């Protein structure tokens, strides 16, 4: 099949690369000229495992193309995936201007008969609005469907080929089947529902996962009072198949470009419809509080943070990505700077992005050991697995005081205590 993808962010690019790998001919469109040039040369604009390899492979196979001009490709294709950003507005609602801009552009070209598939995360009933914009004039007719994306950053390529389910929403069952057929080679649960249902499945899934994280963080906070261990509690809970062990990792709360935005958007959507979604309010409140609780542990240890040399491992919002959007690590870094600490940071991938927001207020090092030299405390704020494998004997010799604040509970506490470290965790 021939497919157009509008927007080459995480969702668009991974979808484009994935669909071309499945054998389709894919044209990716973006207004960012520099990005298009980069992509044409097989260079990925952000770090995502395996993306670069598949990008180059499919460009070479002449199944994957990049362009700034929608006009040049729209008439060649039958399916158009809309994968533009839906950022958060000040009031928490989703900003749909990029989405509607894309609709206007498609409409202007007046090439009807296309199937428009919304992959961007959008509030319920956005499909209806898209349909009325696109079909305002009688020149051309467009079908609009919803096909929400569930990929995780850092595991996006894996998730594309191994999804837990593919959801398509449309008024017409036959249209759902045509879209699901694009993914015929992927064996998974495939469900066709109404467009509104598909839109809500995405929000409900993200909100539920966020709620699971806030729940375990609350349990962790109780653990600290009663002398229990949150990892062991989560393990004991997760063995119950009805609960499952995923998304029960306590720490400094969730970040990223999706959970914070989507949970707030669902809360807004509910209150806009006159419904008070009490649980979501609590999910957000707990998440905001969690990073503050962690920072207070560091602050209380020092009393006065001024001129204290602090090493910070991790800047991205989670492991395996260079993305720092809504990263708890960046918040903690900012708070440490604000309180006068001298901050030395390391992240395997996110330092270039972090420099854009933290600027020169901190020192960066490509070597994790360099930041430990003379450090009076070490803070871990991202769950990069390689941090656990560092040479802790060496670090013990480098640090001035061997105290670690492990905000993601990733280190082997017993081992480090044996080496002479003091470890402060979340929920233990
Ligand atoms: C999420 C959803 O998982 C994905 O389905 C959706 O399409 C987009 O949003 P992503 O934001 O890439 O994906 O990352 P995810 O792995 O879900 O983690 C989100 C945040 O939650 C991270 O900050 C992570 O550190 C945190 N987290 C995750 C926890 O604190 N505890 C956990 O147990 C799991």
C-alpha cells in the first residue's frame, strides 16, 4: 500500500519506518526542512534504539521517502496517517492546532477519496471535528479513522512490531478492516471500535498506567513510615495476575511527553463535560509531590545546599532515550541549582538536550566517574540500567562522602552498604 505520514516526531517517524519495513511505500511529510534533509540522508533526529538501522535500510530499498511538500505525495497515496504533536495548553487541554492545520492543508489540495487516520493522541470527538473540516466543501470526500499509538520511547521500534494490541476506530467496520490490514504481518489482538471509543482507549490506558505509578508511590511513602520495602511489596502484589508486575516501580514519579500531558487532558475533558474525575486529580497531585519529596530528602541531609558538590546521574525522563520533556531529573537539577548546589551531571544520551534548558548552570561530563570526583552526594534520577553496573569501589574512592540518593531504586542496596555507602531510597 502507499501511505503518507504527516509529522515526523516519535510517533510519525516510528510509524513511517515501521510501515515501510512491513513492505508498504511510505512518504513522510514534515514542515521542518532541516529535519527532512537529515532524514533523507538516513540520519535520525533523536535517539531511539534500532530506528537508524531501519531508516537507512528502507530508504535504500526505496520504500521510505521524506518531503516537505504534501502536494507532491498526497495524490500518490490512499492512506494518510496524521502524527503531529498535540501539546498541552495552559489550561491542561490538548492543543489541536497542528492537527487542524494538517486537515486544512489536505482539504486545500482537494484530493478526495483518502483515508485519514489520526495517530496523534486527541480528545474524544476530535475525529468528528476533523471530518467536518475535511468534508466542508463538496469538492472531495474523506474518511476519518482513529488508530491510537501505544509505543514507548526507548522501546518504540520493538513496540511497533510487538504491540499488545492494535486499535482502530471508525464509523464503518469495513474501513477498520482496511486499516487493520495494513498491519496484517503483525500478529496481535486487533480490535475495531467506534472512533470515540478508540480515542478514549488511548487516554484511559495512559491515565491507568499513570495511576498505577502514583499508587505504588503512595504505597512507597507508607513503606517508609512502617518500615516495609516498596520493591518487595510491588513484587508480592505483581504476582497476582489481576495486578501484574508492570508499572509498579516506585520512585520520583512519571515524566515524559505523554503521561503528564494526557492525564491532564483527560482531566480537562472530564471537567469540560461536567464530570469531576477525582482519581485523576489525585494521580497528578501524587506525581507532583513525589519529586519534591525526593528533593527534600537531599535538602534535609545537607541542611544548607550552598556550594555543596552534588553528582547527578540521569537527565532523561527515563532510560534509553535522549528525551528530557517533563523529566523529573531536570526538575531536581533545577531545584539543586536554585538552592546553591554545585551540580555535576552525566547522562548516556540526554546531555545535549539538557544543555538547552540547564544551560551552563551545571557541569557536564561524558564520563560517569568524572562527576563523582570529590562529590559530597550522588543523586540518581533516571533508571538507566548501566548505572547499576558502574564500578562502585572506584566511585567510593572518588567521592568525598559516600552517600547516594537513589530516586529510582535501581542500585543493589545491600552490596553498596557492604562497600561502605549510605543509600537513601524512595519507599524503603
Ligand atoms: C508512555 C506509554 O507507556 C505508552 O504506551 C504511550 O504511547 C506513551 O506514554 P513513555 O512516555 O515513552 O510511554 O514511557 P513509559 O515507559 O511509559 O514511562 C513513563 C514514565 O513513567 C517515565 O518517567 C518512567 O520513569 C515512569 N515509570 C514507569 C515509573 O515511574 N514507574 C514505572 O513502574 C514505570
